[in-house]
C-alpha cells in the first residue's frame, strides 16, 4: 500500500520453473514409489511451489502445512524460529518431504528438521525451489533443489517483498 512498484527483471521464467518442477516431480515419484508420503509445505512462501510440485508427483500423497516466523532480525543469525501453525497430521512412522520456496542461511530448514525428527518419522527429506547456497550459515544440503541462485533479492512464485509480489508467475530480481 502506497509503495512504489519495483522494477523487476525475470531471473527464472515461468516456463523454466514448470520444466524443472516437472523433473523434480518425476524424481520424487520414483524415489518414493510404493511408499507413504506426506508433503509438508512451509507457509507462506512455499504455497505456490507446493501446489505445482504435488501436481507433478504421480504417486499418492498427503499434504499438510506448517507456518513459521523469525523472532525478529536477530533470528536470521540465532536460528530461533517461532512455530505459528503446526501440522494437523501425526507423522510418526511416515515419510516426510519438507517443501520450501527458498533456502538461504539454512537455519529455518535445520530447525524444522529438528522439530519433525523429534516426532519419529520414518524419514525426512527436503525440497527447495531456490538455493542461495553462498548465504549458508550452517551445513545443510536439501535433497531436491530446483535452481541454485546468486545472492540477489528475489521475489515472485510465492516469495514476497513486504508481503507483495507473491503472485508473480516467475522468479524476479530487483536491479541493484
Ligand atoms: C523464507 C523461506 C524460508 C526462509 C529461508 O521465509 O520461505 O522459510 O526464509 O531462510 P533461511 O534459510 O535463512 O532460514 P520468510 O521468512 O521470507 O517467510 P515467508 O515464507 O512467510 O515469506
């Protein structure tokens, strides 16, 4: 509201995303063939990626969501994440695939993995659309990665700037 529109350049087009998400869906379908699968989407950013990814997975699955938020600017370094919404699903003995729009420092995914591991699932893997690998503060490698990207401010395809731009069908960058 009242904010000037950003000048946006396309970093990854809608077509490129669709192709890559199709490949990931196929890979995930093969890896979990014959197994139980619970897709855990992390709100809010991941909702677009989750919705496209699950339509590219050809095996039965369940979807649930968690919402997390940082405790403030310092969290990006402390790794403390506040759980705003927990799963409704009991996950003991089940195969979990945590799905995120982006991994940056790695603190959020690392925290979520710890939280979910304490519930004794059969397995936990992680899928991210975007990996800003050079920003990592702890050693964390997602199992499925859509694109490795440079350390640029990205928006679109679920990712916001002040809660805007999530609806863009591509991943954009704001020129520096
Ligand atoms: C983004 C993203 C991850 C987190 C990754 O969420 O969806 O949850 O940051 O950063 P990290 O690897 O440094 O922990 P954001 O805080 O922007 O919230 P949102 O998904 O609700 O937009």
